[in-house]
C-alpha cells in the first residue's frame, strides 16, 4: 500500500517558449527549471541579513502545522513576531512556524527590483501581487490547491524544499473537504495510514526537491504539499489562465464559495466542520470503491 510518486520533469537554466507551451503549459504538466533564478540579483542578494535590512522590524503573523480550529477565522495565525526575531529563530533551530502570502509590494517594495517574472514563458502575470513564503526546517504547508486557479511559478531561495504534487483528478481520493480547496488534515502525507485512509492507496503524484535558485511551475488547481528540509523562503508569482471558464470558476471560489464557507463555519463552528470532514471521507471511499480516477 502506497502512493505512486515519480519525479517532476527538470530542465537546466531555461526552456524555450515553444517547448514550455507544448510540453508543459498546454497539457498542464509541472516542471522544475533548475537554477532559473541565477539570472537575477535576488539569487545572491537575498541573504537573511539583506532581508532583515529591507523588511525591517515589521511584526508578522506566523502559522504552525496544527489542525485548523473551526472556532477561529480561516487563516488565523498561531502567533506574531518581529520579522528579524522570526528569521533568527528559523535559522537557529527547527520550527514549524512559517510565514505565507507575505506581500512584498506592500511590505518591502524594494525587493521587486531584484527579480522579474518569467514572461518569456507565459503571459498574464499578476506582477502587482508577488508573495513570499518562509519556513523553518521541518515546517510543513498542508495539502491544498490555490483558490484562484492561477498558473504558479515559485522560485526558491536558501536551503532545500520537498514538494509533492497531485493532479486535480485525484481530489476526492485525497479526502478533499467540500466547499474548500484543502484536504483532510488527519493523515500524514509522508507516512499515511492506509488502513484508516484506504482511498490514498494507489494515488499517483509527483515530487521534487527544490534547491536555492530553482523554479517550480505548478499548473492550475494542482494539489501541493511542501516541507522545508532546511530553513528557507520562496517567491510565488501568479499568471491568469487564458481559459474564460477557469477564470469564472476562480471568481466563484474567491467571492462565493469562500464567503459562504466562512459564514457557515462562523455560524455552526465544529458541527459544520465535522459534517464536511465526514462527507470528505464518504466521497473518498466512494471514489476508491468505484476505481476513480483509474
């Protein structure tokens, strides 16, 4: 009993627009471009000390790996800390505390001059909305897919990051929570209990280790799980998908599904969350019994 994981395709330094479009963008297939960031000042400039200087003493929200509390708002932080203190902590010792969706345009705009989005590969970049993610050694980003269904390009810096991806077709078998974009948090993706969660058995995925300077392309709606092997940080850049249907689905997720889910969660709290988790289990077991998506 196991997942069936294979390696994400890799190319060194660059790939032509034609090849990227034909072999990765159109079929929706992930790709790692090794050392892509080496062409930018950020590759050498974005040291921990430089980030301390540019971001300064801002107090930042931090999140841990504990299961979401249904009595609290979505994405409620576990704690807050001065950015330099957090960076010192994550560099000094393992910690599951992490920062996500740190808006450098608003919080540290000087960083935006140190890189450029890969416009030679695809258009539609939302360059006004770059986000950084930080994590200490051992920190885990739970299994989810991005609510806006954008094409994601993530450049990684300082250390190594383990990535596992799953195609959208496996959503039910991954115990997707209804009306959300995340999976049941009760199983350990690195060592799942297949007796308790049998629908995971045979699910096919992709994995890779990102090193300093590598860039990962994640197609829209791909499930992703990430673990910081070493302390590090990544820059996430997003591009709109050219499909009108995808963009309509994105707007539905952002403005209808998310708000409705938040309202029901706030109103019914644990009762609502438990009902969703039970439905996720039923959906997964049904899909597994029916051989879906096989």
